[in-house]
């Protein structure tokens, strides 16, 4: 067994583009060992008080040793030679150090010669100490640390159960990770407290010596379709991306901003790391604490359940009609997308952002305007950059027909 460079924490996609009428093999897992349980109480959290969460009322939500063993053994066998395990929550570190030590033992036991096994974990960083850092360093994990900016910005929404600020503790963890030489990136949730401050954010992350940042735009709505107070507008998101692009451009060879990286990957004709830019929603599956499987972390709902790892085999899960149905949600025709010059990269955006306001997959992606703003600005220069790096012209963007497969 070997450890390859872990892929980005969220939506790490591998594998070939799907053939007509099929869904591809499952190349990566997003595992929630403590379900949506968390030790913080961030005001904007999508998981808190979510009515559709099938597990919300269950008291003990923790993956057992048996489920873990079954998961690791079967998935390593199925996904050979490249296996990606990404852990998320709620807060996945609540599963405890012993759980992750056991995971590594199982990976060693069941991994085969030449198998690449990547581990990644997205955390709020409240529990990181030297012991955890040692484990992450030794086994080359990639961590994603949630940090929304300087103290006054971060602490606007990211509070603990007692309503107390968390920024100081995150900063201690960042120091521990840096001292322990753990590979990590920053996940910044764009909300009303920081979306108008691209320069401040960029300067802050640079001052920490961080060279890899991912921005997640917040789009939560009340049942009547009106935006929650922290939700950002498409215009705000578009302006943020454009301003950040200008700040990042001189640093582009040393600083990674996930959105721009993914765009460059798409322009280079590669499959981008982020599922938002894929043609279909089938690059990974979610594994809940009890082994239940879902096609996307935003749709952990009874109607989308694909099976359970303790009962079903991976080929069965991969071939489920529901997986195909979900994957093709992304391809629902929108007149705007059909004539859009960016359709070959954007593929109609993310069904989560289509579904957000009116619970309809047929809506236009809420952030469409933002995408058009940043594509208009960034595609030209990035195409030139890709050409310089590849040494030849980047492929023209294909206009795909928008129909389910
Ligand atoms: S709905 Fe969005 S986040 Fe989920 S798999 Fe599709 S593109 Fe990815
Ligand atoms: S930019 Fe907007 S119109 Fe164009 S493909 Fe994306 S979501 Fe559709």
C-alpha cells in the first residue's frame, strides 16, 4: 500500500467520464463517522436543524468498528488501484484518534501492493493537538481547516455550543499543524461578514503562510424562498471572485485558489477536482456513520439513499438506478444553459444551488450570474496560462448537448 498525494477534501473526483446510460465506478468516498454531529454551533450551518436529516433524532451517531472494517475492506478491494477516503461531518474528529488509528491499520491490512490510498479530513480544528498532527503527518493526510478570516469576521458566525468565539482555538491548531508539517488547506465559507472583503481575506491567509484556499458560497433560504441573513447574493459572489482573481494573479504559481485551479484544469481538458464543474453528479458517494450510502452530501435524504455498505456490494451500489437518476439531475435542460458560451466548463452549475430556493432541480443555478462574471474575466488569461504550461494550445471548450446522457 502506498500513500499518494491526497486529493482535495471535498468532491475528490477520479475515474472516467460516464458512458451513455451508465454511471461510473465509485472512486472516492466522503465518510461521516459521526454523522452530522458537531461540537460547534455555527449560525449558518447547513446541517443544524435540518428537517430532511434521516438521523437527526438518533442519540448515538458514531461509526462502529465493524462498519469501519467492512467499509475499508470492501472499498479497497473494489476501488483498486486508487482509493480515496475523505472524512467530513458534522465534525469527523469526534470519532476519536483510536478510530483513525484503526482505519490506518485496516488500510495496511487490506491494501494491496501498488495500491494508492489517500486520506483527507475536513475539520473545524477544535480538537487538533500534537498527537493528531503526528498521525496526519506520518500518513500524509490532507486536512481542510475551516477558517472564515480574521477574528472579527470568523467569530461573527462560527461559535461554540456556549455561543463563544472559536477563532483563537483555530489559530492554535493552525500553528500546531504548521509545526507538525501537516499538509492542509483552508476552507472559507463566504457569508455576509466576509464577502465584501476579498482584499482583507487574501492578505490574512497570505500572512499565515497558507498557500491553498477554497471558498464555499453560502446559499441558504427560508421555506418561502427568501434568503437567510448570511446568504450572499450572486452579484456579491461574482465581485468577490473577480477581485480575488486580480489579487491572486501575480501569485498564481505559488498560491492555490480552488475555484481558479479547477477552472484551469477544465481548460486544460482534464477532469476538474470539484464536482460543480463535472458533467454529472457521480464522482463520489457519501457514507453515513451506519453505512448508509447517498450520492451527494447535500442530499443525505431518504429518497436518495443508494444502499448500505454492510448489506450491498459496491458494484450494486454503483449501478443503482437512483444513482443514475441523481447524476443526471445536473443535465436537466435550462434554456439559458443551452445557449451559454460557458456551458462546456460550467455544465449548468450545481444542483444544490438550483434546488436551494424553490426545491426544484429545474431552476437555474442561483449563482449563475457569478459564474458568468468570473468566466468572462478569468477564462482568457487562464487559457493563455494553460497554453504556456502545456506548451501547446488548450483544447477548445466543447458545447455538450444538455440531455440526460
Ligand atoms: S449536487 Fe452539487 S455538490 Fe452534489 S454532486 Fe452535484 S455538483 Fe457536486
Ligand atoms: S454560467 Fe449559468 S447559464 Fe451558463 S452554463 Fe453555467 S449556470 Fe448555465
